[in-house]
């Protein structure tokens, strides 16, 4: 699996939500609405989710193992940092 595109849409409002991200995998499959959130221990990603009938939020798409989640988070947060750096230059 290769992440072939990452698009970051920063959130302009103050708060814990910092950006929404779309990724493309192997130039063939897209996942939208991944969230970058500022937590107590720094930034992390939250996969797209929906509220179920019992009121719980369930991921619509998600990595199957911790290694894949870590890889996705590393790639996405690196792109977020680049976008932040480019915005600082402007």
C-alpha cells in the first residue's frame, strides 16, 4: 500500500480540530474526512466516522493494525506540517 496523494484542508476556527485530510491509496482508492485533532499529547488523526443508531460513533474506514495506523499518521502529519510551514511563509 502506498499513499499517493494527501490533501490537507485546514480549519480556521479555534479549537482542537486542526484540519480535514483526504488521502489517495495506490492512485486507486480515496478516503476523505480524516481529521487532525490536537490532543493532550499532541496531534493525532481520527478516521472518518458516522453516528450509529445507539449514539456511538463508528469508523467508516480504518487501518486494520497499529503499524498501518502509525504509517498513515506519520505521512498525514508530515503533510500537515508542510502546509503549516507554507502558510507561515505567505
